[in-house]
C-alpha cells in the first residue's frame, strides 16, 4: 500500500521501519500544537501508523507511546570518538494507545492510532552546546508488546523531537546608565536600553548621548556586541567549562555621527539598533539554566576616543535571548485568543489559558536628560 502520510524525516528515527512510523494529522505540517511557554495546552498530536505485510503480520497485545526528555552532559572523554554522559531526566509522559481486549496477542496488519501528548509547561527548548558536550534532547517512543518466536518481546519505534519554547514580545523595560565628570574635563555619557530581553523579532535599541568637556577629544567608534557564555558542570567530577565569544557585533564609526555645538560643550547623540538576523538564529542558543547546563548572554558596549584612550569605557549588560513568535504566528495566536474568548462567553468553557500580553512589539526609550 502506498504511504500517503507525511511525518518526521527518516533521519530523525533511531532505526526507521516502513512497517511502523509516526505521521502528522491530516492538514498539519508538524507534530506540535500550541505554543509552549505561552499557551497552556501545548501538545504533540499525530498518528502511529502500522503497515505490516500479509505474510508477516504483527502479533501484539499492547501499544504505548512515551515522550522522553533528557539533559546529557559529557563528564569525561575516553577517546576521540567515545563520549561518556551523565544524564538527568527532564520529563516522561506515557500514554496507552491500544490494548488487547482479552489479554492475548492479536494479528495486526494495518492500524492508525491517533495520539495527543500534553507537553509539561516547564520543559526547556532542545539545545546542543560545545559540539554536543552538553545537550537537551527529546524523543517520541512507541513501545509494542509483541510476540516473537512464541515469547514476549518489545518493538521500539523511536524518533527524535525538537521542542521549541516561545514568548511574546516583552513589554518595554528601560535600563539607563549615566556617568558625569564633575571636573568638566573629560566625557559624560548617558546610555539607555529599551529592554534587556530580545530575540530575532525584537531588537535592542541602544540610545547614547556623549558630552565632550574636553574640546580636543573626538569619537573614534562605538562597538556593540553580543557574547554567549556556556557553563557545563558534570556532577560526578565537578567539571566546569565556560566559553565566551562574540556571536554578533556591529560598529558605528565616529564620522557617521553628527556633532552638535549649540550647547556650551560639543555633544553627539545616536540610536543603535542591534538586531539578530534570521540567518544567525541557528548560531545562537536561547538563554537557559538547568541541572548542569547554563547559557547566558551579555551585551558589550565599547566606546573609543582615538588618541585620548584614557576616556575609553566599556559596559557589560546581562541580557536574555529568547525565541519569539514570528509575525504570522503572533497574528494567528491573537485571533485564537479572540476566538476562545467568544467561545467562553457563550458556553461554560474556561477563558483562554494565557496571559493578556500586548500583541505588538513596542519600543520606548526615555528622553535625554537636559
């Protein structure tokens, strides 16, 4: 029989079999329903398809499906290709799909078993850092209690699954730094960030005002960069490893910024938009902290004044990098909220199970001080 089902790619299976595999529900493009982290009903919905030939039927008496999540940390290397992992379970969800009505093995040739697995609301996104030395993995397993050579055994169909968490664009939360020179001999700076949480859809805006008390000083450049730090701790050996490198960086040259001299001292002001391009998303990990894995980020702001390097300054700002809904997803969710509200008004159904966030990406910054 021709396979008309669409589902996860074969490369995601531990061992692919044309006799037993997972597929999407009709009209769907993936297994996940809902937005984990936003909606409370996020789940994995699909089918387990059994297609055994007439000459070789499956004899089974029970079929279960499991959703498993694990944090894995390499605690030691015993060779260039051998990894020893310490593991921590993240979640285990089990559902019975089918059971023999009489406790005996039954012949199965073709069977499509729909399933819906609720995702635990607190599980983290899938990730792999330091070339797989630390990772969070999930898999979908179907376990079939079958008859083999007159004895009971198990057939396991296992498919890797990527979990994605989301957030809506955060409300503005301004941070500000002001440093003055009481003797009026150097540089005064005022720097503001519109937020310390951002992602591919929500850029950070760095607003900067520089006051030049020393007329000889000129601005050479402003560098804004994002560094990613990873910490992997093996509980067995207390092995801690930290890495830091720029994931993104932008530079604005001083010649690109206009100088004003209307006040008593020269001043320059600029807004620097620091965004994560779509083609860089795969190079970043979301900010995260679990048993033995932590990923965190800092925004680096460097200002250089050429020959007058004694006025140079650096700022380190902790930020969070998060996975946000794209425009189409956010629009769909906004419409779904309205639809669910309509349903709850005209029935006994509970109201939508998500917070009433704003469905627009607002950016605001304080006015410059006088």
